[in-house]
C-alpha cells in the first residue's frame, strides 16, 4: 500500500504518517521502484495501535515506549493519566461554572464582566477580610449570581464573613431559598447548619416553607435552628421543638426568648406553660434540664405559668425552688 492508501484506510493524514516515520514510530516496509513509501498490513495495524494509545492521552513518546519496550508497564502511566484527566476536568468544570455565573449576571459590557470576575475571585480569597468586602459589595452595584453567594456561604468557616454573606443573600430574592435547600441534605453537618442558618435570615415564603419542613429533619441541629427561626416569625407549632432545645441545652437561651415572645398571646402563653410543666414532670429528667425549664417558665406570662411556679417553690431541687420563687417575686 502506498501512503495515500494507508491515509484513507487509517484516517491518519499523509503528513502525520511522515511525522510518525520521522519519530521512528512507523517505518514503511519498503519502497517502490519509483521510490514511494510502501506499507504492509502489519504497518497498518501498528498505526491503528498508535491511534488507540493516543486516544487515551498518551504522548507520542509514551506511545513509542508502550509499543517497543518489552519491559514497559502500563499501570503507573495509566494512573498518571487518570490523575491528569481528573485535574483537567476539575479545571474545565471550574471554568464552566465561572462562565455560567458571569452569564447569569447578565453583564451589559466588558466592564461588567471584569467587575463580576473580580468579585467572584474575591469571594474565593484566602483572606477573610477580602471575602467579607466581596460579600458586602455583592449587594451593591456589582451583579453577582445568587449561586455563587450560596456556594460561598455554605463553605464559609468564618462567622463574621458568613454573617455578611447571609445578609447579601437576604437581598437576593427567592432564588436563594431553592439553592440553599440542597445544603440541608449535604453530607457535612457544618454545611447543613450553614444552610439552615442562611434560610433563617431569608424573609420570603419559600424560606419559611423550607424551615417548616426542616422541623422533621434527621439532624437535631437543623431542627433546632429551624424552630428558632420559625418561633421568631410567630409560628406557634414550633413550641415542642423549642422546649426540646431547652431540655437538651442547645441554644436554650434563644429558645426561651422565642417562647417568651410567642407567649405574648395569652392563649399561647397558657399552652407554652403547659408544655414546659409537662417536660418538668418526669423524675428521671436530669437536674440541669429541670432548672433550664424552670428558668424559661419564669418569663412566660399568665396564670398558668404563675400556678406552675407556685408549685415548684416546694421542689426538692433547691435551685429549681429558688428560681420559681424568684419568678413569682418578679411578678409582684
């Protein structure tokens, strides 16, 4: 076969075949009387092998070693190719994400593009101060995709920066709620907590609905933050969850404050007092939990709470009895 025939059958251009020959990868079996390269079937098979190895990402140098070195072991080289491919995919994915976010910002000109790129880079900075400035700038004139803010807040370890990011998200509209919802089911407990705390600061109905659903979440931290947020929004059905926080000693002060705010409604006050007394009743309840429940009861207005405090003044636990007596004294 002449070089043109080989090019047609293999799909490799004549120019590339001559390049392979120069590198010593493929040598024509012979020459015709007129001096043209002549290839055999074995040469064609070798060309197919070369193209197959190139399709895996091997360099021409490594292709030559693989075909000609009997001691060549592919295992290590394949592992290197896997690592390099993963790095390349990660880099391309990062670029794609950045381009999508710039597109979502709907830039009006290249100046907008440059500002958005600078802000996205600042959100990923190693400096907490730079990230905080970027979060505050995101709510001003520089358009930043909500997706970027959500990703930043879910991964932010610094509480001050996280607060700034949550504030920026609160200005972003209902789109943020749907994106944060995915964080509630993240494998990482820290990400789940950041997601629910961010939802707690979003004022829209979508966030409230997600917080309601989070009251049944498997993670007690998520349940707790959802209950606190809903309590602050006046949702009376979170009373059992808030009482549970007090029993567990998790955000118990915030939970007691939320109960006191809800108890401004006389009907709700009596119901909250009953819920606290019910949890106080079991003798097996640990002393610190009973003391926290009694302290919470002190701040609940209404006759039901007053009667319960009166009963508790004779409690066997002196700390509980003194707290109850103090509560009654405060009521005059």
